[in-house]
C-alpha cells in the first residue's frame, strides 16, 4: 500500500534517504492537510514546517502548563517554609558603609570624538558606576567633570502645528492566515510605527485598519491596550469594500504596472498588511485585480536606484505617503524614509556577484558556512535564496568564471 506524502511515518523514514530525495520537490493536491500556500516545498522543509506549526499550536497550552507548574512550586515552597522543613530565604542585610576619602573622576571631555551610539553607551556606564558606588562598603566621592555636550537630557520637542489632510490610508489586515506568530508580531509593531508617524506628521491622514481581527486584534488587546485611545485611527472589522467607496480605492503594490505621479487627497490608498518574507508573491496585486480595484506602485525607480527589491515594510510605505504630503517631493520622501542600506553601491554589486553567490544544483548541495549565510542575508532581514541550476547550467557558469 502506497503511503501519503503527509503521513508522518513516511516522513520519518525519509531521514535515511539520499540527498536527492530530501531535495525532491513535492507538489500538493487540494486534499492535502497542509495549506496550499506552502506548496512546492521539499520533504525536509515540509517536515520542519509541520514541526513549527505543531510548536505554535501548542504554545498557549505550554504557557498555561508552565504557569501552573511555577504556581504549584511556589505554593509547595511556601508550605515547606511554614512547616519548618526548609529555612526561609535570608533577608538582604543593609551594608554598613564607611565612606572613603578617595575621589574618583570620570573625564567627560571627549564628546566630539564619539558617535550618538557611543554617547548612549557612556551614559549607561556612568549609571553602573553610580550603582557600584552605592553598594560599596567604602563609597568614594565621584566627579563627572567636563559634564556637557550630548550627555544632558535633550530639549523638549516643540509641538507641531498640524493641518489634517482629507486623504485616507487603509492597512489591509486580511492576511492573518498567511503569517506565522512571529510575523503577526512584526505586523503589529509596524502598525504602531504608522500611528506614530501619523501623529508627528504636519498633514496627518485618517488611518483605517480594515479586516481587523484574528491574531492581530488579540495582540493589540493583550500587549497594546492603549490603542483604544489612538487618534485618527479607525479599527474596522469589515473589509475596505464594505466601508469605503470602491471607486476611490487604489491598492499600492510593487507588482502594479501603473506608477503614481502625485497623491490625490480625495482617493483612498491601500497598503497590504502582511509580513511574509516574500513567500507569497503578487498576493496583494492579485487580490486587487480579483476585486477589480485600481492598483499603483510608488515611483521609486524614477528617482532613486535600490540595491534590493522595491518591496518595503508597511510603515515605510505609509511614512513615504505622509512625507510626500508635507513637501510634494518624491525623491526627498524616499531619501528620508528608505534605509540607506537599500541604496545601490559598487561594493554591494561586487559582493552579490562574487563570494556571496552560491549555486546549488538539483543533484548536489554545497556545504555552506554559517558566516556565508550571514553575508547572503539581504537588507530586509530575508534570506537571499540561492539560485538553483541544472548540472549543465552549473558547468557553464563555472567555465564563465
């Protein structure tokens, strides 16, 4: 009897198979237990995915079990102390300090030689010096000399005079089933950055979080409870098609063939609320086409050249929109928002064409050093996937080199 590819026993037996079989591509049928979004995965990847799914499914159960275990252990310890079976924990004795006459000076006259990050490190180390002195038997008199420059607390920010825009921006949160728990956490983090950028913008827009529900909503309720006080944000459980005029909608996606010239404040711009490490290509574009909604991409290529793909995070796209409203200048908006590491440079080109280019054939795999893996991770934090060639193509590539 032939076993299903989804049978765990079959997968376990595959551990002893050759590398060829382990790297064999598996095509799914509609009745497979794993969602079709994970189709065309190798057997090893499929096994790891199942293990990860099982781990995530039982996360809450493990959390509750551990909580109960800790609670029980605490009660048992308390009872044992009350019965005199174990001694109670010793209380911290107050140190009898005998101050020293010695003086110690920290010379802070090197402000101009340090970066902002190094200044932050210095202030952190000064607090540790203070803490160590406070807990010392013979505390000394501590002097911070040449105290000035960037170390004192920054001046209070001036309140921005805001002129609200009529424009609406939608974050489409209908992709809950396509993301892992870690990716959901990343999405909620990016949503908070969108809110923050909007609050500090000269021309804040009305922000809609549509299809608001599932794990995103759970995380907001558990970890970001103050979201109920957010201004100019609409948490909408319905789809944007149900609560906004369809004729005004424009879905922003890097896969669109249309390029924006200017932003129309009477339109509603939609940003896909998904973090998927580029697993689900064209998902936002295909959704918009299916719903017969207009699409457009930001005119990045018209103003700057990027070393990586033009896919940006949710908050970066949103920040570009509000920055454009401030100065009506795409180039300035891109340069202010897009991280510098994404811009093209000769060095980056050479690295991509040189040592970090790894070729994997269908029948053979190279031993990849962990340091090499670090180097081929792209600027978004996504692993830069190695190119797969046939044996003949691989030989041709070697000859060219």
